[in-house]
């Protein structure tokens, strides 16, 4: 069950890194971003139909999400059942926010995911003012000109960063890759770097749009 | 020293327990924590009250019998067992909370005494090692590299006190199990049954109702023998190898 958790989590690490890289395209302008969005659908088109690769990709992600969430809730309920009488006094010696908030942080990220998909994939509603039409790039620009949308994203990215920081290191431990002191140090450093790069990389486009650095035209 | 103690009292396994407040006075800073409880019990005896039940055996920090949650920390504020914790680690006038290990796999028998039989069953599930029990073999016939011998010895320092489970937010027994797996896994004598051992022990661990590990690290911080988290890594690695590469 924990191996399932680690492997499905690792898939997401690669996915968020690719997703973040794609988002940075907005800095190259709306057209480049639109071309990128279109390219995701035409990838491998002689072999697969239009959007085919994207759908295969989505199916893999959904399977990983179900596996990750299922194993999380299974392990959560087992941990709850393992101590039904709580301590009157309990002090943490080494637990940190990032390690103890994995479960509630995960739930927060899941809720954010629902909002994020509704906003940019399924409904594509526009909270900004101008009419957008079919350009994904323009939808992104007008959405992130609204301050509370940016705030939601920043909060979600803080949660994601902490989840990755502990999660990446924890996965190496669960897979048995952090055996020596050096390997452990490397794993912790890698976790920090991945968490930092991901949250900052994702946060740059919304912030740049909010502060008018990227205008869209 | 004068102290206020809040101690968990529970008449039997099925009785409802509660925290009861006691005051002790004229405690020497050189007393061990258990000697301080002995003094309190003498007072309770003199008053005709039921003394507080707690476990202890060697009182030298090597048997793993004593184990109390002292003001929210397993074995109290020092890196040692409860019996080797001295009252000089506290200050005059302190209020100290004393609770038994809390884990459903360690049911309370009475007051501060819990049944750690689950650990024994995990060890039993690990089974035997194939060793010649006839004439002692020539010591040099089975070479053991020094780093492996050191690591096995480090892991073998586990006394099975249960502090790792008590401190773990998930009440997981992974540090204990990891220590046992590493201890035998590093030595040539542990190799023939290495795969079967890790699978059976983990199955027993889960059946006893311990939680899963989320790599928080409270166990290692509470361990009186300072067993590091990498034994959990070893346990996971051995389990993965047993289930995938050599699996049946």
C-alpha cells in the first residue's frame, strides 16, 4: 500500500514538473502558450487521433490519483485505529508542519485540483472581465488579473511545496533508496529542490500577470 | 524537590481510566524517576491506597521493561530509558504528566503497565535462522566485514521497549521491526531466511494493529538506544526485494 503511494506520488512529481515548464511558456507570449496547448493535442497525431495522447495521459493521471488517494485514506484510517485512546500530553520532538500536514495538505491539494480543473479545463469559466473566446493563453491572463484567484493559487502552491518536500523524501525512504547517510542527505536535498522549483515555477506566471509584467497583447 | 504528578490510573484492562493528581515532596535530584514513583507508592501504601502499577526490571537501562510517557515524551526529556532518567532533569515545583504507552496494539493492563506481547509475536513471526547448533564453528570461517558488523550491532541495541510506537503519530512499529531486520540482515547467519522473515514480520505487524510509517522521525528521536531511521529504509528495501525480485 505504501509502495503504491510512493510510486503514484512519483508519477505526480514528473507531471507537475512538466506542467510547470509548460506554464512558463506564458512568458514567451500568448501565442507561444496557445501553440503549446495546441501541441499537447496534436502530439503523435499521425499515430494517435487529435487529442489522443492527451487523453491517454489523462487516464494515467486519474489512475495515479485514485491509487494515491485510496492508499492515503487506507493508511490514514489504519493510523487512526492504531491509537484510539489519545495522550493527555504529547510533545513533538522532530515532527514538523510539513511532515504532519501530509494528510490535510493532501486533501487541500485535492480540493484545489477540482477548482483548477473546473476553471481551466472542464468549464473554462472566466472570472476576469474581458471576453476571451477560444484562446487558452488569454483565459490564463485574464484569470490571473484577479487578485483572489492568485491568492488561491499561491496558497495551493504552499501546500503543494510542503507536500512535495516531505513526500519526495518519504517516498525514497519507502522505496528503500535512502540507505546510507549520504543517500539520505541527497534525498532530502532533492526533495527540497523539487519542492522549491515546483512551487516557485508555478507561482511565477500568476504573479507576473497580476503585477502586469505579462500583459497578453 | 516538590513535584505535582498527574498520573493515569486504570484499575484493570477493561476499567475506565482517569488522570489523578498526586503531590510528592522532599524528592532528591539524584533519585531515578522510578525511585521517585517508589516513594510515592510507599506513601500510598501507608495511607492504605492502591499503589501505582508500573513496569520495571533491570533498572540499568538495558532490559526495555520500563517505559512511561512523561509530560508527552517517551522515557521523558533525556535520551535514555525511564529507569535511567533522574529527577535532576526536572525542576522544583514542576508538574509532570505520566501516562502509559498509547497504542491499540499495546493494551493497558493496569495503570501504567501495558502488554507489549505484540512485539514478541512479531519476533516469533520472524522465525528461526539456519545455524549449526552443534560444535561451535571456527570464528574465522564466516567473515563479517567491519561496517556490517558495526551496523548489525547498532541495530541489535534495540531493547524492544516500545518507545518508538509510543512516540509515533501513527503508532507504527516500523523502527522496532527495522532494527530487527537490519540486525539479522547485515549478518551472514541471517541470509537464508532473509526474504521470508521480512514478509512474515510485516504481516504480523499489520495484523497486530500498528499503524503505517509516514517517515516523520518521532520514533528515532524517542529511542533510548538512538536507533536511526535508516533501519526503516532497510526494512522497506528488504520488503520490496522479497516481494518483487525473489518473490513467490
